[in-house]
């Protein structure tokens, strides 16, 4: 009896699992700009947690997988106050984490990247679309999740050319960002065989955008502004500053479609996206944030999931190890857009399809059929390897 008891106890001890080790902790920072930009439409105002909510959902998704791999992810949030020093904020976050999601204007992003050089901190650009950040101002420790203006413009141009809407009337705002978007649209037109029959500039005079007599004034102003144009198929607007483009549809002198900053818009994500399993993601986001998922939310979600994917594949939480995997040929990420996304090794830009939305439905997804490439059709969108000015350092 005693011998049997001893044997039973020994078996029980052998069967008892070892005490689990502490999980690998992976902290991810979020550095966001103060306030939110205003739009002309009162129903399209960005939420105060625009971007942040997408990152929070991705943290939940990472932890769902991480609990099986003994990994735990957490988000360290920092929203810049008006006038706050971006360099000091970036350095503070870098003392807590090796990964920082950055929703910053181009100049601020470059300052933060240069300040963190040599600190083993990786910036993931989720907000700035400036091509120069991937070209002459590229940095080896900045990964770009947001598409570039040239990618957005190329995605739109491919569809307009596919539709045989090759004659464009280009209307540009008077602000610097509007001019940069117009440059991308001109490049796309030349690249894919469209013709800009005329260009016009809409000057921002600084008047009130919403007044009691606004609808009447706009209804009179826009037809006059767009009349006497050469024959064109589509009006393409470059208005990142939200001054005039939303007033163009149904108000042009000639009955023509509007695209670009209003009408048919190119974007990385849209609440109407429901293909390739996207409905499940959209529903989970609505449950978390009580609103629809924006492009910035999706860019933040993708950035966090890229880190989670790298951590699960390398079984590591080390920033250098994860960045090495993300930059490598084995990396890809699923993002509910019909194909797995990969990184361009020459400028660290995430390859991705561009959605074309009318605000209610997804009209199409670029690259369009027939636009071929020797490496990836996604490289028909934006600056390709032979064109790049980037020298990563």
C-alpha cells in the first residue's frame, strides 16, 4: 500500500506542469498630433481617437495570438499638446518602447526620426503621405504604413484610364499640401496616358465655410468657376486642405463626375469595405469604438499587427530582431484587402491596394486589371525601384 502511494505521488509530480515563465512584453508607443483636422462635411468629422482606436484593436488581436506564444503587447499613448516639443516626446516614448507609431506631419516626423537615430527605436509612419519621406528624406529606421500621395493618385488614375476617362480638368487648392497632391496627379496622368486639358486654382480667401446663405452662394459660385473649360471627361480635385472640393459634385457647369479630393476618392481604407473578410474586422472595430473604422485607424491597426506578426514568427520582442524580419523576404501581413502586403526594401513603404470609394460604396480597387509589373502589380502604384531617390541610412 505504501509502495503504491509513493508511486502515485511520483506520477502526480511528473504530470504537474512547470510554472509558466513570465510572458515576453512588447510595448508599442503611439505618438499622435494634437487635435483633429476639420472637414467640410459635418458628418465626416474625424473622431478624437482617430488612429488610436485602430491601434487598440490591433493590440487586442496581438494578445489573442500572444497568449498562446507567451507574449503580451501593450500600447503606450502620447498625444501631443499644442506647441509641445515632438523631439522630447519621441525621446520619452523611446525610453519605454522600441516601436513608435507616428501620426505626425512630414517635418515633425523627420525631426523625431533624426532625434532617435542610434537609439534602437523604430518609427512606423501611419499618417504622413508625403513622397519625400520615402525618397530624398527617407530614413532606415522609419517604416511607412500610410500610402503615399503618388500611390493614391496612381490608384485613381488607373481606374479613370480603365474607364476611358482620359481627359481631366484639374482643380487645385492654394495651399502647399494641395499643390503636392496636384503634382502626384500630374505624374499619374503622364504615367498612365491621361491628359490634363486645363488646370485651375481655387484660392482660399479665408471666408467662413458654413454660413446661413452658404448653399445659395456655393450653388452660384461653382458653376461659374467651372464653366468655359475645354472638353473633359472628369474633374479631378486636389484639395487636401478641405476648402472647396466637397462643393464640386453636382455643381459643375458641365455634367461631369468629380474625383480626387471629392466624389470618387482613393484611400487606404473605407467603412464600406466588406470584401475579403473585412466585415468581421469592421464589426469588431464598431464594437470597440462605437463608430466606423477610418483610413488612419486601419493604418494604425496594420502597423501594430505587423509588429505582432513579426513577434510571433521570430518568437522575440527585440526591436532590432523584429525590424529585421519585417524588412526581410519572409514578411507579409494580411489586411483584408485581397492580397498579402509586403514591404518595399528600397524605401520601407508598405505595398498595398488602393480602394476607390464614393463615400457609400467601394467602386473599385487598384491596381486595375491590365496594369502589369515584373515584380508585383502593387508596384504600379507609387514610386518604383528604378525611380527611387531613397538611400537608406
